[in-house]
C-alpha cells in the first residue's frame, strides 16, 4: 500500500512539475524565443564555421564571418520583404471585402443545393477563408517583431559558436559521465545541424520557385509568397498547405478562378517535386518523429512560443526526444513519439538482450 501511494505521489509531482515548466516557458517566451533563434542560426552556420576553421581561419574570425554573412542576408531580405508585408497588411481589408462577395455567391449556391434550412450566414460562420489571409499577415508581422532583437540574437549566436567546441569537455568534467553519452549527443547535434542546413537550402529553393511562379502568373506581392513558402517549408506535412492557401485566395480575388487553380496546381507540383523527391534524397532519412507527433508538436510549440515555436517545432521536438532517450525511466516516451523505424530498432535491441 505504501509503495502504491509513493508511486502515485511521484506521478502527481512529475505531472505538476511538467505543467509548471510548460507555463514557465510560456511566461518567459520573450527571453526564450531570441535564445532559441540564436541556437537555430548557430546550428545552421556551424558547418560553414568549421569549414572556415579547417582552412586555417582563426575561430573568432570564422564565427564573426558567418554571423556577418547571416546579418547581411537578414537585413537585405528583411528590408525587401518588410515593405511587402506592410503593403499587404494595408490591402487586406479590401481583399477580404472582395472575397466576401465571392463567398456569398458560392454559399448561396451551396445553400440551394443543401436545402432551405442552410443559410449562407450559417455556413459562413463555419468557413471564413478571409481569416487565412489575415493569419498569413499576422504570422509574418509576429516574426518581424521577433527579429527586432536581431543584435541580441546575433551576439548570443556568436558566443554559442565560440563555446561549441569546449562544451563536451566541460560537460564531462562537470558531470563525470562516460564519453559515449556525449558522443551520442554530439551525433544528434551533428544530424540536427545537417537536417537544418539541408532544410534551409531546400526551403530557399522552394521560396525562389514560388516567387518566380507567382510573379509569372501576375499575382501581387510575389516576394511575400516566396518568403511565406520559405518559412513554412520548415513545417513538415502541413506547412506547404498553410503557405499556399493565402496565395490561392488572392489569385481568386485578383485574377479569377482559372489563375487560382493554376496557382494551386503550381504549389502542389512544387511541393510534390521538392518534398517527395529532392528533399528525401538529400536528407537520406526522416526526422525520426511520427507524423502525428509532428502535428501535435506544431500546435504545442506554437501555443508556447507563438509563430517561432511553429517554425522550430520539429527541432524542438527532436531535442525533447533526445532528452527523453537519455533517461531509462523516460525512454518509453521517446519510443512512442519516435518513428516506426526507431520502434523496430528498440524491439531488435530488446530481443538481442534477452537470454536464449
């Protein structure tokens, strides 16, 4: 009875601690979000920095070189896209009014088909495409607000890059664990950096192609749709859908049903070619997380950290999985949120360890 009560108490304390940590992260997101972005940029630029060091560039100069290059890209892209965001935000009320007229006609047609009890107003309460355009502007404005802390992010990134090589030695000296433990963490961080690097290049290609396509079709704000496609390509499975919806709606308003259909087909073709053919060949393997957990992680991290949490949902979930794998008591959770291949490897390892 005492053992059962102890287990129940431990479970309650664990759940309470998790809830407190989650609420604490949400309350401290003003501080945590720039730090997470600094880690994200550091992982992307770590390989170029190591390449420079391998070519006899001093570590400090290598770190400053990659940070300066990143800062230059952010300033140039931010200044160009920022103008498009401001113009699009100002034009949204007019676009939504035009979209309402189109939707009212469509809803009246659907109401006649469905029956007299269904009115356009009742359907409009459930379906409001205008919100998708407003959501795109809200997300981009929120990201722009986060990047106002650019210097804090870049300075934090510099110190992370400079400390990267000494972290394993410090961790072993501080906690006294075996070399294998930190080798596993090093392999994970290397794979995560590789994943983010390839994902960034693929996302840049996706954004460039989307920008050219929307410009060729004649859609307003092609740079905006290129940036949206670039950012949301970091979100697996549904990111491309989120990026496509506002552009397709604008094509419907501005150019008509034919061009809207062409825009939708273009987005599908781009994401099928890049997401299903090119990216898997470059990656060589998946992210090691089930599709359901990717979707839940998108909602969870977005709730805690906002738009930045949505964009970084996969790296954050991968980091959580690594933390869960490092402890025998929580390894089962890591297996549940992992991919089917991870579960098969766990079964094979368990069968190999069992005595014959």
